[in-house]
């Protein structure tokens, strides 16, 4: 039972990473550079929030990317 829960968490994190990567590529970054920039600028949005923001509010997501660039 615990293995299924861990696999579900792992799959969702992988999905969020792919979504974030697809959203930042057209804005001139890749996933790892973007995540590193978030940490250096001390932005505390998690991957789930960033993924949902990239889909639901692309203009706001673009502003976050512009802030960390």
C-alpha cells in the first residue's frame, strides 16, 4: 500500500516537472535553470502551484519567470 502512494507522488511530481519545463522553454529557460533561479531569488512556490499557474494563468507565470531571470 505504501509503495502505491509513493509511486503516485513520484508520478505527479514528474508530471509537474514536465509541465513547468514546457512552460518555461518558450520564455528562454529550461527547467533546471528556472528551479535554481527560484531558489536563489527565494521564491517559495512549489512545483504543484507553478504547474497549475502555468496552465491556468500563463501571464502570471510569465511574470514569475521574468522576475527570476
